C-alpha cells in the first residue's frame, strides 16, 4: 500500500511541477497558468514530495524508504516527461 | 575576469571535461550498464535459462525443506565438514545444497553442490549455462580479462563516469527549466533532450550506482590507505578485514560424536525470532561432532547485504552470540546493498533495472549526440574526417551490437547442444562473437543501411525469443500460464516488448538512398541531413 501511495504522491507532485512551468503547462492546459497558481502548484508539489518520503520511511524504514523515494521520484518524472512528449508530438504547443 | 566571464569559462571547461570523460570510456560504461542491469534479475534469468527447473511451489514449509535437504547431504556426503542449504525463495525456486568436503573428491574439488526439487527432494539436473549470473558478473569482471586487471579497468571507467556526471550537472544550464523537456523529431536537439532527460531524471540512481561501484573495491583502488594504516604484512590486513566483516568466530571440532538436534527445531526457533522474514539458508558446521553448530540467515529487508545471521549449538540448541557489526562496516554494507538492491522487492527491482537501462541510454544518446554535433559542424561538401566516420561506425557496434550479443546469448542457451563441452562458456562466446560481428558489419556496410539491418535483426531476435522458447522447451508462454510460471512468462513478454520497441525504432530510421555515386561520405551526409527531422523521434 505504501508503495502505491508513495509513487502516486510523487506522480501528482511531478504533474504539479510540470504545470508550474509555462512551456509544459501549455501542452496540457488551454489557458496560461497565473503566477499565483504556479506558486501554489510548487508548494503543493513540495508537500506531496515530503509526504511521499514520509510514506517510504514509515513503510520500509529509513534506509530502504529513502531508496524507494528516489526511485518513485525518477519513475514519476519519467512518466510525466513521456506524457508531455507525447502531447507535443500530437501537435499541442 | 568578471564573475560572469569566470562562470562562462568554468562551464566551458567543465563541458569539455564532460564530453571527453564520457566519450573516452563510453564502450566500457555502456557495457557495464547493460550487463549490470541484468544483476537485478539474475535469478529470474537463471530460471528462464534453466528450463529443467520445476515451477515454484510453496507447498512445503522451510522446516520440511531443510530436513529433506539435510537428509540428502548426510546420505550423499557423510564425511563433509559443513553442509549448506539454500532454501527456496520468491526468486530462487530450487533447494540448493552444498557440502564442504574434508578431502577433495575425484574431480579434485573440495566441495560438492546440487539442486533439489523442493516438491520431491530429488536432485534436478539442469543444463550447463552461465545464466543471469554470468551476465551480471561480466559488468565488473569483464569476462575474458583477468579479474585483478578487470576491477581496475572498471574502476577507471567508474571514476570517469562520476566525473562525467558531476561535470554534466555543472554544464547543464537549464537543469530545472528543461526538467521534463523531451522533444522528438528535432534532430540534434532531440538527442540532447534524450541525453539530458535520461541522465537528469535518473540522477539519484546514476550518482548512487557510480559512487557505490567505487566503494566496492575501496582497498584495491586506494591500497595506500590500507598499507599506511595497517602496514603491509598479511596479518594486519586480515585483522582489518575481520573488523569490517566480523562474521562468525571459528569453532573447532572436538572429535567427539554427539546426537544433533533436528534442523526443523532450529528453523522453528529462527522463525520465532524473525516472524516476518522468510529464511534464506541454514548451514551445519562439523556435522555429527559435539561442537557442531547451525547458522540461519533470512532474506534481507533492510539496507544490508545479508543481515546478521543467527547461530545455534547443534547439540543443546543454545543460541551462540554473534559479534555485532561495527558502524563503519554497517555504512559500507549499506552503500553496497544500495548498489546491489538485495533488499528490493520485485517492484523496486524493475525500477532498478529500468534505471540501469536509462544509464545505458544516457551513454548511447551522448555518443550519438557527439557524432551528430561534429557532422553539423562540417562545412558543406567538406570531406568527413576519418575519426568521425570511425566513431559513427563504432557507435553502431556499441549501441546495437551489445544488445544483439545479449539476444544471441539467450538464443545460444536454447540452441547449443545440451551435451556440448564447456557449454556455458560457448554461450558467452556467442555473445562476444555476435558483438564482434556487429562491429565488422558496421564497418563494412554503408552506415545507414548497417543501422537498419542491425536494428531489424535486434527486433527479430528479441521478438522471436518466446517462439524459440516454445519450440525448444515445454516452458513456452502458454505452458507457463497454465503452470503459473510467471517468471518465465514475464521473461518471454519482456523480450517480446523489447523486440517491438526495436521494431518501432527501425521504422523511424532513415531509409538509405540507393547507388552512391561519389564516395561514401557525401551519401552519409545527405542521409543524415534528410534524417535530421526524423531520427530524433
């Protein structure tokens, strides 16, 4: 359970971080993201990343939990990068 | 110099260092990443490469299995000095038994080992194969090279890799802005994106795997530290190793026979101590002697390479205290455990494996990027430098040749005659022969044709692995599903997916123009120019 939870939290955090970037947000959203929304997205992403780390450490111990957390971050970032790349190849700019 | 000027010059020098530290040993680094990645699934690859192995079943308890295995060892090797039983786990389906002999056997070996079927307790004869371990061991022993030389070669490569990583971070100006940027179909820019994304998104893994790789051979790579602190006599060094790897204190046999407690009792006690950890092994030292003792180890679930085993007097059942591991040993053990991922469950293993392949992708995209950059810097109609042609062709041999060799290794496992002498070694020869053939082919053929032909072959070899498996064994995909043999099924499916991915790459490779007129270089340039838009994606 903590595995899916941690990975899920990292994934949502990465989506929020991508949406906080103008270029990436333009691939997904119709309207540009306001400055305050960008800040809110980044803050929420930071919280989720901390929650994910906590979930890893709580479920698997400090050592293995930290390793898992890094693996979740990488996997989530990859999924988001590939999705955005796919959106770009579909002609969304 | 202004601070901006200094920063620019510093970044430029780092970029130079990044390029050359990555390029010079790229073949070695790519080889290490590809073969090392198999280490995370070495037992699963073993299972596929030994189709004689039974399907895993957990019908019998660890105590029952240990009893069966110990009975086998006592029957077959009554005079052995030590018995070892590797219990079946989620990843290792067979009972592995091992005996240290007091006198070398007829084959000159001082040990004997066998695999037993957990369901029947009978020995299982499997084909002679290197399996997943041979692939994994290659990433630090380099197979044909003497081990003592190989670890230094790998050490230099790892050091270059660490340098390339650190300088890469310094060089990458827009590391956060470009964090998710992966644009296909933009020629050189796409290769740069792919290189950046494959390295930045897996950066924690890259840094960890490189640093921990160096820690593995700390004393070999920096012997001065050892000599200066401990002297050069062997006893001092033995003391250091005994401190770092405390293990068991030896207990000598007393020469008096005694009735031993059944192994099942010991297993039960170990399970009471570790209620949530499956047991990995049980061993018995000095069987039949009054000083006999059992050792029990569990599967590691923390950042250590084997955990602290339990030890019991085999006559009285009393627990024998085991020396505590010192803090520095715990630290280095933790670093090495992270490298090997022994604690990882199947999900984390996949992430490790994919991250390893990303490492290979990082090296491969860096190589292609280097060559493409030089191509675009050439003036129109200028002759292509031989060095660039050489590197472009070598790139193909490296990037596609090694996976071709790995595919050949799997095919050899199924096609080489079972009775062939040194069969396992021949499997490995097949890998290297095919890899060498890939270099020869990329040198002999027009480059874009060579790319298409080799990638097509790669796609076919991997995509056809399930068919080959079904035709040569009774562990094909259908039988695997019926028997619940998920490891073999997933292996076949993974090969199929890899074959399909290779076929997709093949479809996007530029089709070579026919009939070159005035030498090879302009044709290559034309192809590359035309492909600039499509090769990236």
